[in-house]
């Protein structure tokens, strides 16, 4: 905020107009940079929780939280952008009233938020957060309710990231990996999680046919990671065939190529070399 002029009402009006100008300039800059449409949109709380899978929630009470950790809204309001700048004049009257109270040093009630991982979502207090940002504050008091989800919220920045999280959650329902395995199997294309799920289920079916016994999903996931995934990734790393993609993406590519070229489910150095030579001769393979 600029220095006080001695006229709090006029200063509060200027605060709002300045915040609106910054929002318009930010939107224009995003358009000029051709950034995705969701860059400046708040993350919708219910879509985030649906993508991550709801497990439980608990009230944590009054806490002081960082303003920059508030990235979304429960009611999907369009009155503010991702940085809580007003997107129209609809909120002007209430916004200026709160700004005036802040300039006069009056107390403001705590906001209410949901916490998902390190992210916070406004349930009540959008205007208060917007004014706090305009004042240059870094923290705000909030009543916090923590939401525990089945997969973590790391890597979520924009709304488009939710698609990957949603497909990953569905994949982990089908292939319930845990610990090291859960962290290691990562894909960037959401549809590839569906393909990998089909692949692991087919692998598990062949395993049960060979062993003559039923294995539940957790055991199939454990055996696939230990007996199939890790040894193949190790061979790919030795053969320098990972490239600049994830290990899981390299695994999926070479598994598909192996069957296309050799019609086999076995893995050994000869199979890896055959796939490598074929891909090099046709200019295919992991990007390096």
C-alpha cells in the first residue's frame, strides 16, 4: 500500500483500484506469454479433494498461516484471481470497507480454511485475504481444518495438474503400491496411468496362471515392482536407455517395443539389445 494521505476513505478506494489494475495487468501479461488459462484461476477445493481421494478430516483450531499458501476456494468464487486480486467491481464496497478498517487498525476476524498437504483453501474470508495481500502482509490468522487425502498434494500448481493426480489415484486403486514403489512409479501423461494399470493386471494374471494360485491386488503390485519393474529399470539404466523421461515412461516404452518386435514376455540382455538396435535403426526410443 502507498503511504497514508490522511484521508482513510480515499486511501481505501485507491487501494481497491490499484489491486484491480494489477489484476488486469497480470491477465494481460499471461495472455501475451500464452500461458494456460488456469494459471491465474483459484484451485477448486472439491476438485482437488476428489482427485486426491478423501480419507478424513480434523479441526486444528486457530493458527497463523502464510498468505502465499492459500491457493484455492471452497465455493469456486470467480471474484478473485489466484493471488486474490479482485477480478471485477462486484466486490468493491465490501473490499473497501475492510481496507478502511485495516487502515484504521481495527481488528479483523480470522478466516476459515481447509488444509490439504501444504495448501490452503478459503471457506470464509476471501475479501480479508485480498486486503491482506494488498497491504503486503505475509501471514494471517485462520481457523484450520486439515483434510487427509489418499495421495499427497505435491506437484499441484494449476487446475490442469488435477487430471494427473486423478488418474494416479485410480491407478493406485488398481495397483496398490506402497513405500518406495509408490514413490518410484511416476508418469507425466495421465492416460499412461490407465495403460500401466492394464499392463500390471495382465502381468498379474499371467503370474497367477503360472503359479496356480490366487493373488490379491496388493501382492500382485508388490511382486510386479520387485520381480518385473526394478530389474527392467536396472537393465535400462545400464544400457543408457532411460533418456530424459521418467524411469516408468522408459519401462512402458521398452515393454511395448519388446512385445511388438519379439512377441515375448521374458527379459534379458538379448531382449534389451534387440529393442535398442531396432529403435536406433528407426530413430525411435527414449529421448536422450
